[in-house]
C-alpha cells in the first residue's frame, strides 16, 4: 500500500454531503425539505406542532392510545400529553425494549405575562416574559405574530393565531432610534434591550368617548371582546406567545439552506414524525417522543424530566400484557436524543475548536457529550453506543460528524438526553448543526435535515 492509499484509509474524512450524495438522493432531500417547510410554518408553538403532528399521524393510520383495549405487533398508536407533547409508536416484533427518537417542540419565544395589557403614550402594549435562552435585542424591530389559547371560566377554549397571513396585522416591539442611543449602545449586549422593555405594540386608535379614561386600551379590549368574547381578566388563564411572523425561507443563490424560526428543535421533530408515520413494523418497538419545556430545562407535566415516558411504558406493557416491569423495559431500550447543535459560523469562528465543530452540509452532528466546564451537567454517551450509531450510519451510507458544542469554558448546553438516560438506557445526541440558534431566524442545511431523517429511520427500523 502506498502512503497515499494509507492516508485514505487512516484519516477521518469530512466531505460535503452535497458531493457524496447522488443526484437522485439530492432531489429527494430537497423535496423532503419542501414538506418540512410546510410543517414548520404550521408549528410556531408546541401546541400547534402537536396538533399538526397528530394530523399527519392520524392520516397515516395512527390511533389514540386511549382507544386501544390491547396492543399487538404492528399497532400504531399516539399519546397526546395535554396538547403540548406527544408520543407516537409502532409495536415491534420484540416488545420488551424500545428504540426511541426524542426531540422537543418548544422553542425560545416571548410569552405574555398573566396581566399583559396596558396603555402608555396613547399606545396599547402587551407585557411579555421571554421563554428560554434569547438575545433580547434580537426581538425588537421584528414583525411578530400572536399564537395561543385562552381558557375561560365558562369552560371555553379560545384559540388565537394572528400575524402569519399576508393580510393579517403584525405586532412589533419598537427599538430605540439610533439618534438617541448614545447611552444604550455603550451597554453590555445582555442589557442593550432589557427584559421589561420587551413590550409589544398592539393598538393605537382610541375610542372617541371622553368618559373613558384609557381610550386605546378600551378599544383593544372591545375588539377582543367582540372577536373572542374575552375580557381583560381572561388573560390570567392564557398560554399566549409572540413568535417571529412569516414562513421558512430558502437561503442562498443555490437554495441549499433554510432560515426559519423554531428549527431548534422542530427540525428534528419533523424527521421523527416522518419516519414513524411511514415505518413498516420494526424488529423492536419504535417510539418517538416530542417533548415540551426543553428550553427551560425540561421540567413540569410535559417536559422530559417527568414521569410521562415511564407512564407511557406502564400503559404500553399493560396493553400488551407484558410481565416485565416498565422500568426494566426502559432500561433495556435505547434512544437518539435528536436535537440541534452549533455549526461553525464563519463570522464567529473563534467560539469553536475546529477539530470538533460541525460544519453545515457535512452530515448529522453526533454529540457524544453536552454540559459545560469540565462536562458539568453533561450527558456523556458511552463509547460502545457511539460505535453502534457509527456502525448503522456506515451501513446505510448516512453522513455523520462527531462533534461538541463550542470551545471549552465558553458556555454550553443540555438536551433531553440526560433525562432519557436516567432510566439506564443508552442515549446519544444527534441532529443537524444550526447557525444563529435561538435567534428569530435559525439557519440549517437542507442536506443535513435529510441526513437526520435517514439516521432516525435507520435507527428506528431495526
Ligand atoms: Mn434544542
Ligand atoms: Mn434550544
């Protein structure tokens, strides 16, 4: 063997998937991403995403778990967790262990406070509380839409969704003009725009009645009353969110990238839904878990740091009449925690250590460990399970790039991996690399999104 041949054998190659995939597969990938764009446009919140996912699942023969008296091999079920998280599965030949793909469907955003509405300077505004990790200055001067649900004391569920259609009004948080910003621009980035300044404009035309003290606020409340039959107090029991307005966009002359709000982590939720809803009966039971509240640490009744997966496993084993304990079924399972990571941004390369940083277009980023500083709080996947993922990726010609998130001691992050692994199952993080994560327009490569779909399929069909 010449040294040149030996070099080919010994060195780790990281090639662009646009080069390594053949033309017909590239066309498949681009078509797949057209459907993905429709999915993400209809999934601005976790509630909308769960609703849209249920539509896909039901149209492909999945039934609500509560409508089953028993389960058998080949059955396709889903479980809706309070409209904010969802499981979907297909019972395999081997029922005593699961192959799980878990993503999250919540994204950073601005939530309304419980008492949001006020009038100031002849304008009506809503007070917000940011959700998840955001650079607050990115959310001003940005067309926003309102999505959410209000529950009234007369048992109505009122859905609000304004600002996505072209003819809809939009909402905006006005930034300070440059002319008067000498003090503002000297501030640190985290306080250039402060949290309590994230008040969004919702009205400006007063009611023409001198008897009324707050005439603009009155006009807004009157509009809401006439349109939705709600009063100011009903905001107390509402989950209402402001998200960037508008649809996913192709980026670049070649259209190889997608910019969209909420790709973290619906860019993983969509491949997971597509795989499970088109899968033939697998060898082991296949399950996807689209969780909520990941962006605030996965707490609560819909987050991964709860018993909802265990509860599902208990229901599952009882419907199948299995004698094995649900804990042991989960311990015996394995999972891909499908979440995004930070791709190399040519404008900010110094935050990465480039030997271990994922490049857009070079495949699914396999993240062996997360956490920060000395791996604190990390989920660190065992090397044997990393090898298993490498092996299935090789067998099915799926490009992957093993990487970590950024330079050591700069920051870090976590996913649902550690919550899944608390049952004792093998778990690894894998998903596409993004640019501008948590911003109003996160950027992903179409070819990586397709590679994720292929990896999740390869994993779940076994
Ligand atoms: Mn995420
Ligand atoms: Mn995130």
